């Protein structure tokens, strides 16, 4: 398991990160997943979003 910590506030996001990654890869909307996981601070949200490599998924949607 990856240790993901918010760069700004230091909150441990590892478990949320994994859940987020799985859900987004299943096609759920990133913003909504973060809301449901209770990640409310902007710093934590951007940490999670930038930690996940979504380039492949985004490319899929553009096709
Ligand atoms: Zn944070």
C-alpha cells in the first residue's frame, strides 16, 4: 500500500487514496468520489488528484 500524505496539512490519505483510485478507474467522477470519502479540504483533494495517474483514463474519454 502506498503511503499518501497531504503535502500541505500532513493528513494521511492512503486509505482514501486507494478507494478514490479504484472508484475513478471504474468511471466515477473524481469530485464526487472525494465528497463521498469526506475529503473536504482543498489541499487534500488536490494531493489525491495529482497522486493518481489518470492520464490513461482521461485519454479514453477523449476518444
Ligand atoms: Zn490537506
